C-alpha cells in the first residue's frame, strides 16, 4: 500500500489565497516518513536557497536514505521513537514533525 500526502503552506503574508492546491517540485520542504518514500526521493526534488530546501526524515524508521547525504539541509529526527517514549502513542510523531517544520519555516 502506498500512502502520500501533501500539505501546501503559503509563507508569503502578502498572498491571501493559494491558487493551486498541489505541491510542485522542487519543494521548499520535504518530510519523509517511510523507507518507500525515501527510495523515490531525488535531490533535485528540493529547492536550493537561503530559507528553503529542507529535508526532514526519521532515521529510526528509515534505514537507508541515499539521497539524504546529497541534500545539505537535512534534519533527521527520530519522531516515531520520541512519540512512543514520551507520549505513549506513535500518532504524536506528526506533531513533532509539524513543530520542526514551524521552526525551520518561521511559521508563527
């Protein structure tokens, strides 16, 4: 079973609406949750720039992620492990990743 989700966030406060509700490559941020997704990542999927081009992934669930070494702004967080150990439920991993996203992106 393949699972894929996209979240579109407009960080420019001057833009009031999102015209096209699908994430387009190259991405500003890429959050990878599974080995299957990691296997399909190409470093060209991520923008290169000062406040963009972040890859966030979970090294406790993804054993091999060759593309991660080629992406300078790559942050590995063992979110599922933290979620289970600290909160007793794996679902909290999504909140941990969302927190990382808000810090990296500057969303307030």
